C-alpha cells in the first residue's frame, strides 16, 4: 500500500514550506486589520515547527523523524530559516529545536473557568521572520523545492513521501507554475509520489473552501490553477481530515482557497498529520 511507510530515525520523512513573501503579503489577513498576511503565515509556521518538535520529543531527546525546509519567495528565493540555520536547506528537526532565532514572550486570552477571561503569558520560539517584499517567483520556489527533495530522496529512498506546502496570496510572476508543480509531484520514494499542497490566503473574511474534490465551485482561474497543482489526499490524511469534521469527499485535494489564519493553521496541521506514524 502506498503512503504507509513507518517514519523513524533511520527512515525519516520531510516537510518543505514555500512561503510567499511578496509585497502583497503586507495586506491584512482575512479581514483582521491588526495582523498582516506575512505575520499570520510566519506565526502559523513557527507554531507548526514547535508542534513537530513536541511530536519528536522523547525521554532521550529530540528524535530526527523529520527533516524540514522553509523557502521564502518574494523578489528572490531563499532559505527562510534564520539564526544558526540561516542559509541551510533541509535540516533535521533536532537542529530546528536547538536553533530558534529567538524566543518571544507573548500573551493570549484564556477562560478562567468562572465566566471571565484573563491574559496568560507564554514563550513563542521564532524560526521564520515575517517578511514581504518584491514580486512572486513561485516557479523558481517550486524548482528549488524539487532540488531539496531530489537530495533527500537520494538518501532516504524508502521514506514516507515528502510533503511540500505552498502558501500564497497571488499569481506567480515568473511564469506558469503548473509544469514545475507536476515535476515536483513526479518525484517519488518507494512508498509513493511526493505530495504538493497549496493554500491561498486572502484579505477577505469570507468562508474558505477547504480540501475540495472538484474545481467547478471555485470562484476564479487562480483558484482552479492551484487546485490542479495540488495532490490528492492520501488515505491517512483523508481520514484525518474527515475526523476533524472537514467535509471531504473522494478525490479531495490538499488545497484550501480564501484561507483565514485559523484555516491555515488547521490546513498545516492536517498536512503534517503523518506524524502519527512515527515509531
């Protein structure tokens, strides 16, 4: 059965996040005037990295079940990891854990259990900075991700297939990305083809379209293009999406349109739910 390989320290998988950091990411996120799209996406990825670390934390330390890469594209294409990881491509999750750029103190509103709300302080590690500048070289970003995967698959040929998640708010400015998306999806381990998921984010607060199985209800050609670029959900992720009450149908794809911040976080969580197969 494809997409069934165990994930362990000798046979890890990898996640690559492509982050649109073009100038349009300065716009508000999903109607939230106080938060830019660039800030919201950076927060979502930093939170996800922290969750991946926790899934790999054992009594003997952080086990390298995953390798992670973050590629920013805004004017240029570059590794978006900062600090001690700056300029690196795919790094083991233990290196992520040990090399945050900084740790911020933030606050969140918490129910006090008696009908009131209080602000709770918490520590929030930062690996990826919020940035927004220039145009949208999505084709080059996809080519770079393919190069990352070719190296990884050359080393771990039997791995659970890698996942690339592309988060964007606009059309590519360096060509039609479909051919590069297809070339990436055609890479494979012995367990199946690499996966490409796409999340479109918006300035509006309209309801998102999550994990659709057909394109006829998508509102424009850009949405349809991203849908066609996206992989179908493999069985384990399909069942995870269904368990989380997403209205998924057969042939559902790893795609969300008009995502707000909550939707992006849920989308990223579902996409990395293969973490449940670690040994």
